[in-house]
C-alpha cells in the first residue's frame, strides 16, 4: 500500500592543558600564533544560509524471517524550521497495515507498519522528500521572536538519561563559572565539552546518551548522541533551554571534510545527532561540539588534540552557531514510546529504523542482520 503525506577521574596532562587553553578563551583563535602550527594551512568551514537543496531519501527494510507479527517504526525527516522543509512521505511494501503514527506523549511522528504472518517476508520502503539549507547565527542581530513557553519548559526538563541534578549540575556549574549571560554559559559548556570529552570510534551506533554514567565514570568518550547529550544536559542544568536534534547525514560536505558528510548512495551508519540552545533574541541556535571532536579524532590519521589546529579551528568556530545543510533532522524527542509496541521500555531517542517480532525487538545498530538500507539523492530544486 502507499499513501502520500503532505563523576570525573583525573585527566591526563594534555587534557588539562587543553581545558585551560579553552577556558582562557584561546580555543578558537588564530592557529598561526601556535608554536608548531604556524606553517599549517587553515582549512575553510563556513556554512551560511542560502539556497534550499532538495533531497529524496529512501529507506528500505526487509526482515528475513517471519516469526509471528512483525512491526516496524521508521523515523521521518519531520522537523519543519528555517533550515528544513518536509515535503512528502510515500511508502510501499506488503504491510498488513501502515500509517503515520505518533508517540502519544512526545508527539514524534513516524511511519508504523504491521505485518501479519501470512503476509510473508516483511518488506517496507519509505520515500521522503525534503528541502534543507545551512544555518549560521548573526550574533549582531537580536530579532528572533519569542518561543512557545511549553516548548522552552520541555527543553529545560530532565529525561531518563539526562538528569539535571548531582554530578550533572556540579559539572555545569564548573563549565560556566564566571558566566554572566546565557550566551556566556553556552560558550563555556561548548568549550568544556570540546576540551574534556573525546570521540570514541568503538562506541556502537551513535552512543546511548547516558550522561550521568559518563560523568560518574570519568570516561567522556563516545559518539554524537553521547557528546551532544552532555552539552544539552549541562545547558539545561544551568537554566538554558537546549535540545538534541536527531537526524541523518545526506551528502558530502561542501568544505571537503570527509567526517562531516555522508555517502549519499549508502547512508547506513550516517545517523548523526546535533544540538540546539535557545538564546533570547537569537532563538534556537545551532550547536555541534560532537562533530568538532569527530574532526579532531578522525579527520586526519593523527588524533588532533588541540582545537586550535588549523584543520579543527574552522569547524570549532563554524559549529558554534551554525550547521551545514547536508543533513536531515528527524526529531528532537527523548524517552519515546512506540505506538503499537509490545515492549514496555521507552527508546532514549528515535534515530534508526526500529523493529520487533514475536521474539522481541531487533538490534537496530546491526543493519546487515536487520537488513535495512538508506540512500539519498539530490533533486533539482
């Protein structure tokens, strides 16, 4: 069928040095002033709002065995904003029933499909069209409209994996010591995450986002759903509304950073969580310390440990207030209950295709055994 629908352990000396550099306001300064880096060529990363880009995004799921009733939930690129316009969703396959559904409390929309055993091998294809563009904050302007009070309250609330008391609150106060404004707080937290955390390539998927466990263990290694969750939790803990934005890389970066883009033909593993903070006068402001840490760890063969390095500095500047528009936003929700699911537990977030049958929930971080593919192509605007 188809339907359209318009606590912390001691850090090594170099980590302490990195943190002192950041907290002294040197992190994003000119790399040419650094000993040993003067001869290096600084790269460019300057996303700016411009023309809209149109993409077609196709997710295909095949469940190899029939074991009772099979249920699938696919995220939709459903965020409507000044950087994304959802256009259309069409689906097909042999589902007994399929519809756009929503988590009853969070309101997150998704494609839900159910397959009776007699339907045979479950197969589902979701095709979405959307438009995206880059973001960059004009810090000289303060003309953003006021936000809905309920949305701001939600962006200040704890979640199951983002508590706002105890070590989270203590860490947030440390990161924002001396801050006078919300912008100062956000800058202090962004710099603290870049200085104190690191990208851990061995983390499965995008991580779990359990920030209390990370802070208590002192192991601040993870991936985007861990690292940006730390940013969001620390912001909320000092009274700055913030939220994770879960999504998917769609295309290569226009600035030549291999770690900041996706292979459009095969987006398996291209899921990426970003973040936003709400600042009066500026509205929702783009943030992505996790991608700064990804560039530091993976963009070059050597792990770059100084954010003022000429490869990293442009990204560290650009991702404080900006994003590149080669990425689609699914949703901004935590603690999701899947409509129709037999599981009692919630999902920390919805960023991957999810499935279950009579034997339980599938491993969404193993797309080869789950057998799902995601691809995108850019269309003429």
